[in-house]
């Protein structure tokens, strides 16, 4: 039996596109009907929304701080107008931020706008190897600053101490909610939060070593107007609404199969994406690398890439992924921001041209790259389907002619991710 349209319960603001998809995937797994909007929905799109949770994907992670705050506050205003009862600010499980910040400043602005004095910061995602112990973030068995993230071209992370990192980005007092309190359960967490608030702490980094820790945190923070963190922290949120009688179980509809050509586009320079690109090339599959210096020189890189894809009988990979040393060398010549923009704009233009040639299925690696591609393709809303790898679901767009997309954070997925994603997009949700 069809349910009447309902006002959303949870409103989410994500600082990049793949992070938004990751969060939407987590909420669907928890039983919330979830839609993802690319930017603040237009009135036309908003009129047709029917969901328990709405995730607004921004491109604010690397924006100037003032712009990131303005965009996030505008998203907050829209979500509150829809009746959302709780707000979730989503950032990367590796706490990605520039030297100028954005996580702390945006969190503080949202906190003030909501009239609240306390929130958590917990990017932990144990399923993907991101855990927090005594305020330090680990990626698998390595500290964040030794995991390869110290070489990220846009958001290099050189300090694993999240309390210290967050404190450098906010005027709020930052504290620590330690694992020993969390291990004692929901009541102890609430008691510890009360202590932290009494001490004037406005933001607390929360340890988390397992999914159970995240469920505990979610239950303990059901009444907080704002939560911030990675998608893992959202694990326990659906149950809060279900316990309150506001959420009804549903079976996520299988995504419709999208017919047409397919392509893989990779812009991330992360270790995981480098491995995925290497696996594709080692298998002898067609691939073409985009050279930022050639783009800067005005060479017809986009046209050549499109021609390459059109002339191949098999699915192609078009990538700008390279080693940290190569990335630094390019940045020294072109500047960090300009180098990134050149690549993102080129991959977006390639995606747009290939869609005009009949490509309908896109696997995209990298948050900034995904943002550029969905913008170029004119995508405004995504239906979230089955998970491909932890943190990465299959999706289908609401465009007049639907597109199937797998939008992957650079750090996510196994070496065979590209193959897995292509198979799932070709067959719909499995």
C-alpha cells in the first residue's frame, strides 16, 4: 500500500558529492527512505520529494571558509523549512580539510544557527578501516598522517590528533569523548556529554572503534539538534526515529536498469584509486591519462579523450590519477587550485560529450571529480540503490533520460571496484 508523502525527519548537509552518496547509502541501509539532492533543490524538484531523510550535496570542502559557511547555512535554512527534526553535517571519514579549515567553522556556524551549544565530531567508519582512539584518527593500522592522506593534493592531513585539528578551526572549546565512557553505554555517554557541556565544551571529538560504538553514540545523541561526522555516525540515527514511532520499515526499490554505453572517469590521486587504476591497466583494458600540463597549454585533450572513448570497442577508463610526487610537480607549475580545476572541468566536459554519444552509465572516482561530472550532466536528484562497496551505492538520476552513476570517494573501494561498479550499474540493484 502506498504511503502518503511525509515531511523529512533528518536533514543532512554533505561537504562533497561522494560523501553525500555514502551517507545516503548508510541511511537507506538503516531503513530510511532517502534522496540525495545535488545542491539545494529547486522548487520544482522539492515539490516531488517524499523521503524520511534528505541529503544535500554541496561542494564546500575546499571552498573559501566564508563561501563554505554561506552555502551550508543556506542548505540548513532549506532543510529546516521542510520540517527536519535533526541536522547532520557530513564530512569525510579522513577528516579532510584545507589548512584554513572548513569543518570546524561550518560546524560552529550551524551550531549557532540552530541555537545549540554542543555537538559531536566523529568521522569514524570502522567498516572502511577508519577508527578513532583517544582522539587520534587511524586509517586501518596507520595514523592518519602516515596513511597517504598527508600527500592529498587538495586536503593534505598531517596531524592525526583530531582534537588539535578541530580546535584550530573553531572558536568553540573542543573536548574529547573517550572510548572508556562510550564502552559503558548510552547512559554513561549522556552523563559524560553533560560534564563536557558544563566545562564549556562546544564540540567533542568522539572515539569509536566499532559499529557498536557508533550505535551507542547515535542513541545517546538522539536529542541533539546537530551532529557532525562521517557516514558511520549515521548508523544509529534511523533507530532513534523508529523508536519514537516516526519511521516505518520499507523495502528499498530496486533501481531500474539503465541501457546505454558506459565509462570510468577517475580524478582522485588517493592510494585506493591509484590501485584501482593500476588494476584496470594491468588487466589490459583501454585507458587514457589526462595530462594537466597539456590542458594548461591549450591542447585538445578533451576532444582527444572523447575520440579515444568513441573509437574503442570496449569500456574505457579516462583518468588523471597519478602519484603524489607527480601531482606535486604539476601543482608547482600550475598552482594547486588551478591544476585541480583544469582536471575537474576536463572530466566534466568529457562526461557531457560522452552522454551525447550514448553513454548512460558512469563510474566516477573522487569527490571533486564527481561534483564536476554530475554538474556537467545536469543531475539534480539521485535515487539510492544497493551498495557496491562500503560507502558506495549504485544510483540513478532523475534526469529526463535516466543515468546510472557510481560516485566513489577517492579513498573507498577495493582494487576491483571499477569492474564491480560497472556490473552492478548494468544490471540494476542486485
